């Protein structure tokens, strides 16, 4: 079947055309002899959720049918490429399911006992095991490794607060092991204290990044390290603070402070030139399919809609090593009735989702 995409076809920053075609599972920019079907609208390269957990629910791993249902919800929201930022489930089977988004797995979250959410990560009895575990997860995943850099230390009682899980030496050894295995490393980081060690070790990406100070933001921008703000997740910090305030007042105060400055911080990162990625943190306490809501939060923080849409689509596809709309590229596109670059709310209503050349949803 030959499918014509007609209207505004976005190829990248400041690059558009009015036609593209789908032949089989590939894009062509040359009109075929025969067209079977036409879809009109604003055509974007498939969206990307770079912080998404397929195979994870609020209480831990889920079975395959549930994980598949999660991925289908993401697909129907327009997300056709997922970087799974840690999962307790083995989701390699997703690669063989043509109905599901393309997936880059980061293996298990790597954490320490009682220093992360139960049943979410791989807990290392000794922090000195980090380098070996990162090499193992690099072999298990698809070019990414995810570590938990900080979490509340409840053993401190009323003084419990966010604390780094690893020493600078352990981080450096682990990063070297992952890089030697050909993987990039991203890290969960809420606090300020965990960030210098991550930067010194050569971290490739930062998740949440709520502890980034103006000085650290400048350093992250200088090094070209992307940050995934996960504003939907950070919007829950006020509730988390209220839950823990009686037993952990320092932690509660910190989480409330991070919550209150979340929009200001994101705008500071954007103004400083930090590369922002779009990630929903779906799969724990956040439902899948929330890419439009996450993008709307970034716009609310002061990032222009055109920049947010680019980050949610072609720019991050390129960063992850995936093509957008080009001759011979995989036919993974999303079509909208109005331009999300003008009104980001349009991302919530795709009129067509085309994955591997197959039309999965149509208005």
C-alpha cells in the first residue's frame, strides 16, 4: 500500500515539505506511481518518551500482557520511540512486536538496599559492586544504563534526607565500565549533593535534575549533558513532602522546595542552553500515554512550544540515533489536525499514528 502524507510535513528545525509518502515500512520523498490512501494534517516524526518504564507499575514488575498494554497506550499517544529508563521486567520481547513502539532498554535501575522504591530496582549489597553491575546491565540493555544516584536515607531518622548512594570513586569506576561496554549512562538525581560526583565521573544524561543550582546548570550546559525534567513527577513532590513530614522533616522541606521552584529551574536550564529531553516517568505512579501533558508542563515553565515539540520529536530521535522523516527512513510518524508548534495542546489529539508503515489510529 502507498500512503500519501499531505499538508505540513516537518522534516526538522525550519525544514518542511508539503508531501511525503509511505511505501511499505519506509518513507519516500518521491511521489510513487500510485497512491492508495491520503492522510492530511501536520505530520511530525514519531514522538519520543525518554523516561518511561514499560513493565513497571506502582508496586513493581508487571506481567507481559500488562506491559504490552502500557506500550500500546504510549503508541496511541504518538510516542513511537521509548527509552525505558530502568525496568525490573525483561522487556526484550518488545523488539519482536511490530505493533509496539521502538524501545531502548536501560536494564535494571541500580540501587542499594532500602535506598530506593521496593521491587523497582536491582539492589546491590555492596556499593563496590557498582562497576560490575553497570557492565552487566550494559550487556543486558540497548546501549543505556540507569543508576539511582540519590534517595532518602531513612536510617538517619529525623535527619533523614536525600543522600548520594555511591562515592565519587565508585561512580567513576562504574561509568568507565559502562562506557567500555559501549553504553551511555543516565542517573536518577533529585539532590544537589549527588551531582558533582556524577559530572566528575562523566555522566551522559541526568534524570529529574531538581538539585541543579545555577552554577551546576552552567556546567551541565557547557558539557552538553541533556536533562530530562520529568515535571509530571516533580508535581507530586508536594504530596510526597506531606506524607513524610512527621518522620522526616528535613526531607519534606527539601522536596517542597524542589516542588516550588520546578518551573523556574526548567526555565533557567532552557535559558542557559541545556538540552532538555521529554520524559513522562510513566510506569510507576504515573499512567502511560502522558507525553502531551508533560509537554504542556514544559511550556508552562516558559519553554516555547516549538522548542518543546522539537525536543519531543526529531531532535531527540537524532540524539538517540534514530531517523526522522527522510528518504528511506522508517515510516514512524504522527499526524495532527492543528500544529502543536503553535499550540502544544494539539499533541493530545493525534489524528493518525503510523508505526512501521501501519496506520494504527485514525480520527
